[in-house]
C-alpha cells in the first residue's frame, strides 16, 4: 500500500484500492497451484472494489477467466474484453439463454431445468458457446445432485458437448479441520471420473490452501484477491488491497463522567479528547463495530497510533478516543484510517461479529474511490 495518505475531497472518506497488490495476490494464488489456471471471482462489483478497474488490472496481468454472479456483471467485463471467458455462477435465469449467447457468457448450469433449457436453446439456435455444469457435493445450495449427475452419463446426449467445465463449491474450506472438506473432495474426484472429458474446478480462496486435492484445472478465488485472509487463524498470506480513510471534522474535550454518542453506551472515565470523523454506518462501516462500556470496539489509526472507537457508530459520524495522543497532535482535517496495512478487514469484522467478506462487500458507494497502480 502507498505509505502517504491519499488526498481527501468533500466526500469525507475515501476508499483506496491498490491494484498492484490485487495483481500480486492473483499471481501468488496462481503460483500456489502452478498446474491450474487461476481465474478471478469478481461478483458483487469485485467484492466492492470496482469490477471494471479490477478486471482490467487482472486481464492486463494475464487472467483470462472471470466468474460473476449476474448477467449485468458479465456485461461490464465483456464491454472491455472481447476475449475474456466469463462464467455466470447464479446459472441460467428462465428465458435468458439469448442474452448469454449475445454476450458469449457461459452459464454455470446448476439444476436439471437449467440444463434442459440450455440444451433446448443451443439446439434451436445452433449455439455452441461453452457452459459449466455445477454439481453439489455437500453445500446444498446450487448444483445438480450426485444422482442427477450420474443420470446424465447413462443417457446419450443428455449433456451437451458444449458443457466443458465441471464445477462444485466447498462449504467449509476456511476450516481445514472440518470433515466436510474430505467428503466434498472425495465426491468431486468421483464426479471427475464420471465426466473424464470435462475440466474441473473446485477451489475458492480458502480451497486453494487446502492442498493439491482441491486444485483441479481452474481455481476460483474471490476474497483472497482483495486481501482478506483465506487461512483464518494463520498469518494472512495475501497483501492488503483496500484502505479506508476518513477526515476528522472536529476534536472536542470531554470531562470525566460524560457519555459519548447514541444511547450513552460508552462513557469517559477520565478527562478525554474525542475526534469525530466523517464516516458512519451509511458508508458501509459496520455499526456493530462500535464500543460500549461492556465491549471494546474497532480501532482507528491516527498519526500512526491505534485509537479506540468511542461509543456507537452513527449514520455519518464516528467518535474516536484520542486522549492518549499528545496535546495538540490531532487536529480538525487530519485523517483517521479504519482499514489499512495494520487494521485489516478481518479485524474490523471480528469486532462486528461478522466476516471480512461482509465488511469488504458493504464498503459503500459513498466514498471517493482512489485506485493505485493497475
Ligand atoms: C463466491 C464464490 C467463489 C469465490 O469464493 P471466495 O471464498 O471469495 O474465494 C467461488 N465459487 C463460487 C461458486 C462462489 O459462489
């Protein structure tokens, strides 16, 4: 990450996205499984980081395969890259086959009705564009059942030749001790034997770190590209990609024994200095990361020091206890950083009792976005 603070404009807060770190993370994931192709999952506006700048930077680095959730997301990549391979994870919505063909998008077919609708369309329109087949191995979300998959092998022509990728999704790759991993890995291995001509894809970010049994032909990392730790409980192998900074709009002296913020949930036990920053839950910062008398909240970095949040997170403002910084050090117009090289998304998430994924994807559209590199 750039060491200098980005310039803040009138938005009050800025989200800095380091595309060089993103590309480095993609390369590191590729290097982890040198015999597999490393794709990129860029759904949900590239997890809130901006699908166009993110997919452009990855494409320039050599990434050719992208996974999104929706057609509208696929269209944004296609607008920039005619030769990108784009899979749509949420499958085929009824009556949309023509849109897939027009954009040369590949549906990830996740149920028998979807497969049937796609097969009928390809036949009627002579469409030979490729598709993926999603088979469930233990997530019970999307995907054909194992029995349905097996039935495709029995029946000649049940699986169109244009289906070239066999996919499944791990439900607990972030917890290597969970027995579900071995079960899913085993089931997927058997599926690959049923469909020996299809390429295989099983691993999400955490799956990449479960070892070669999950790698197969195509890796599908998402969150790790954006710097969230794919190996919870261990040192984060990824580089930080996002930084969240907000402007201090005022600094106030608060006497001992006062309460700060909504509900008076937090109070001063000494004469205190409180900095108010221009950022709140309406910007996507989790309200649950605030503090109370019972619970410490998240921290902010101000002039290189960690300072605790003081009280509840408001819609547009947060109070921060800067009493431990020297007199006169913190001034109106200074910057407080909520997410950075030191305070990562997972740390904020732990205070909000959620996961880094949710903190990242909720970082709102209200910030000024600054891109580094790419
Ligand atoms: C979102 C998603 C991914 C990426 O998961 P991460 O945990 O973010 O790496 C991969 N595959 C499927 C099917 C997904 O829905």
